[in-house]
C-alpha cells in the first residue's frame, strides 16, 4: 500500500498550490480520503475530506472557501487545490485513506507560505 503526496513547495501569500496524492495497493474507490496538516509544534489537524464516491465533502473552518478537495477514482488520485494561501497554512500536508477500521497515511509534503 502506498500513498504518495506531491505538489508542495514554497509559495508567496495569496498564491496557489495543488497537492496530489497517488494511491496504490488498495481499492481506492472504496475509501474515504482526507487531507491533514501538521505545523511545527502543533497537533495534526483535519483539513478536508471526501467520501468514497465523491458525493460529500467537509472542510476545516480555517480553509473553507479557499481549499477544494477532489478525487479521480480512475486515476486513484486525490487532490487538494489551495488558493489564497496564508502564512498560517504552512505545514506538512498528509494524505489519509480510511475504510471502516482500516486506514493508511502518506509520508507528507511540505507547504511553506512566505514572502
């Protein structure tokens, strides 16, 4: 099983990034997918989630109207489009897959928002 995040990097405040998470080794379309993030010295927090079929989503209040989660079940990939980025969005972003009591984590990708 692998979850491989990509797309992180350094961006200026107000900029955009799109994170991708490529999944393999399990039935991607059967799993709820989430993005979490962890900033230095802080606990890991849920950023966004999407149901297995993509019919429902949820977002942290801090990213609503700025971030969008999506998935392509044909490509076994989940995305996080991040717009209007703020310095407080700086964190390591993790991909997470869950089905009932089974879950998997990616290794994370660093996002740094700074001028």
